[in-house]
């Protein structure tokens, strides 16, 4: 339904929004998938899970596996496996934490940093354009709504 669609109250309004989102979400995913992988990264077979991990490292800088796991809301073993895989491909660097030699700090490899940043830039720029005009409370509501949707989809599939 277009933005000019009649807005009712209650269930009609929710159903109209659901219809609109059911049309919008596949288009959004399709457009995001069409962002070309830089040629230097094409042979690495990066998956969406890698995109999230790389985004965290680019936006927040180097961090430990446990910190990455907390940000990604997955188990540290999952992150450790991804880090091992991406380190082996030369995408990530692991170095000793100077404050605790038992820990490893994970970072995007300097050789791959620019290509990965360029790959993620269109999506980040689009989100900035979409979220920029909103108030902090509206941005929080939007993000919280997407989280609630993700949870509801998972519950529908499990139930």
C-alpha cells in the first residue's frame, strides 16, 4: 500500500502497515544484496554473518572475541570460528592484548580495510539518511521495532 493509503485505527491500521511492510522488506533485502562485493573480496565467499562482524569492527574498532560475541549476540565459540576463518583468509588480524597477553584483539586487516569500508559504506550512508531526520526517541523506537520483529519471526518459526 502506498503512503497515501487510508489509515484506520486498531486492527485495520496494523493490517495496512503489515501489508506495506510485507511488500517493502523483500525489496530492501534485494537492494542490500545487490551491493557489489569489491573485486578484492569476491573470492573470500563472505556471508551475511561476516558482514555483521566486519561492521562491528569497522564502526567500533578492534575488540576481543568476547566483546564481539556480546555485540553480535552470539556465542563466543561462534565468533571464534568466524574469526579463525576470516583470519585464515587474511581479512582479520589477531594480535596479543598488551594489557592481558592471554587475550587476543581482533581487527580488520589493514590490507582489507579500505575494500571492506567501501563495501559497507552504501548501507551505512543509506541508514544515516533514513535515520538522520528522526529524533533520538524515534530512532530508538525504530530499532526496537526491528528487534521485536526479529524476535517474533523466530518465535513463529519455533512455535
